[in-house]
């Protein structure tokens, strides 16, 4: 399970060093083979390859004649990029993916259970501000039974 928030820097070549605390699990789960794709929230999603393959299969099983299904398939599968951790546990984020998410230098890697989200630092700060604003809004009915 991947959890937690980690501040990272993208190097001049567009490489990102995977934090030490995640390396062993990523090697165990996928031998360092990862898939990076886009998220409609304008961040990147990073999956160990086996976890991505399950998502990709579900996406491919959506009805191809439904316009929203096709759009989602194009977005997520069409932008998916296979990457391998190098000997220094770095991954290369392609220029189109960096452009999509507005990634420049300072990044935030957010563990989300079986995947990671990768945000530009400023965008992440905006996401956190928006998340904290929930207290001023009506809670969805799904949260009536939820407790921390």
C-alpha cells in the first residue's frame, strides 16, 4: 500500500527519483515496471504495471460506441506510458505528460493505495485548500455513516 505525501524535484532531464520507502514494494510488485497516465484532475497517475493492467482491462471492456467511454479510453489508455525504474530508482516522465500536468521542478508524490498521484507543488497546494473547504459545504449522503 502506498500512502503519504512526499516532496520531490524533477531533474533537468525530466527524471524523478522514487522515494526509498516505496522502492522495495515497487520492485516486489512489478520489478520496477510502472505505467504513468493522465488524470482528469490534471495530475499524473503512476501504477505498478500489474495494477495498471487490471485498470486497462476494465477500460477496454467499456462500450466502445459510447462517447464518454471512448473519451475516457483515449484519455487514460492513449496517454499511458510504460516506464522502468533505472539503477538509481529514477523514472523518466515524458515531455507530453509533464506538459499535461504542468510539472516543472517541485513536485508532490501522493500515495493512493495501489497507485500514486504526481502533482506540481502549486497545483497540490490548491487541491489541499479545496479539500479543506469541504467543512463549509453540505456532505454527500455517502458520508453519513463515515467516521474517523
